[in-house]
C-alpha cells in the first residue's frame, strides 16, 4: 500500500530535500537516465532529478512519431532555457513497426510499452551505462492499473513485474505518493514555467490513444493535424481536456463534385475535475461549426466531423 501525500499537506521544500537525498543515495557514483515527454509528471521528475544529480542524469526525449505537432522542438527548447540539455532520439521506425497490424487497444498499449521500455529505452540505457531510470509515475497511474481500468504504460512493480529482470535496469519513482495536484505544486516549487501547467493533459500512449484501429504513420498524421486544429481553436477555454479522435469506419462524402469514401474525426471536449468522471462541455454551436470547417479544410481525407456528447463513465476521455 502506497501512502498518499495530499497536495494540501505537501511541504515542497521538505519533499524535495528528501527525494534529492533518496535519489542520490540510490544512484551513488553511477548515472541515471530519464525520458522527458513534456507532460507535467515527466517534466517535474526531470527537474527533481537534475536537482539531485546534475550532469549525472541524462534526459532524453523519445521521438516515437506519436506526439503532437512540433513537440520535440518545443520541449527541448523549453528545457534548454531551464538549463537542462535534452537529447532527442528518433525512434519512429521502431514504434510504427511495433504497431503495425494491431487494432486491439490493450495490444496497442502493450506494443508501445514494450517498444519504449525494452527496445528503445533498453538500448539507450545499455549504451549509456546508466543503471537507474527515473520515472514520473504517480499514484493515480497505479490505482487505475491495479483496478484494471486501464493499463498505464509506466506501472510495473505494482503488477508484480520486476523491471530489473524484465528490462535490465531499476526504476526510481519519486512522485509515486502524489496525485496530479501535488505534482503541479511540486513542479512550480522546482521552477517549471506556468505555460507547462496551463497545458491540457495528454496520454502516455500519445496519439495512438486517439486512433481507433491500426495506428499507422498516415493515420497518426491525420489525427495529429486534427488535434492541432482542435487545440488551436479551443485554446484558452475553461475545459478540462479537448482532443480529436480518428474513427476506423469510413463514410461516403463528396469533394469537388466527386464521391469520396473518406475518414471521420470525432471531437471531444470534457468538463472534469480529476478525469475520473467527465461530461461534455457545452460548446457554442458556432464554435463547433468553426472547428468542423477547419478540420474539413486542413486535414486531408476527412469528410465527417462529429462532437461527442456522452459522459464518462461509461465513456472514457481518450478513445483507446
Ligand atoms: P481516460 O481515457 O482513462 O483518461 O478517461 C483519463 C485521463 O488520463 C490521461 N492519460 C491517459 N489515458 N492512457 C490513457 O488512456 C494513458 O496512458 C494515459 N496517460 C494519461 C487522459 O488523457 C485523461 O486525461
């Protein structure tokens, strides 16, 4: 049983001092490595790790081909401005090879997990000689995985998986006792810029969680472009999260007077406090029309745009 530290009782300075001591103790004279995705959890753990280890921590951004537009450049330049060097590793081929032919949601997650931890990260860790991986797992990841709701890609020990045996390195998880609000508070105390917290949540399996059916390069590109439109047009609205999903079914449409058996994009926008329950945001119809028009104009092959009006549960925020 992991003992939770609630955000309101979190004493950041004390917590940072304790974790810095623990991380230094665990890593000793060795080196550690961590993967930064640009989300709040991995960003916070990156700064915490650098506070503890300085140059003994190597931070990599794994370009898996499933991230949002311009993400690698955005994240690495933001961290450069905070004094943290980020190495971008191009692993797109490996991820798309692993995802080829897979439509089942859990198999997709598993393919991403295995490719990330075993293949790509395993190789980087082996080459670097680091024996420790620093990771931003939080308590909610563990809860949801153990409850069998959704297998979060970063949970191992609680499922009885020994990372040392499975992947060849040990995993340090300094945020394990916190939930999102606690991590945000800690990230601020460590000096993460406000723009990082202002961003809406983004899932671990990235855009593969928003492609129903096979996540090919082309289909991920379609959802990436639709996501860019949705994020652009909904920026600043007080919703919990908004996203685009690519459906597997095709529908008949028409373009330039010709029939086109095209793709369907679903837009979702959620009101929620903690993602455990959520309801669709009552967006003005004119705004929905603008989103639809922009997607139809800017995303090739799409002939249908819908807006989700179901609640979570029974729906979930992501589609996969
Ligand atoms: P769901 O789709 O489970 O998402 O309602 C809840 C919140 O968690 C975010 N998130 C993930 N969702 N797999 C997921 O399905 C992941 O690995 C993951 N990581 C984060 C999701 O975006 C939503 O905010």
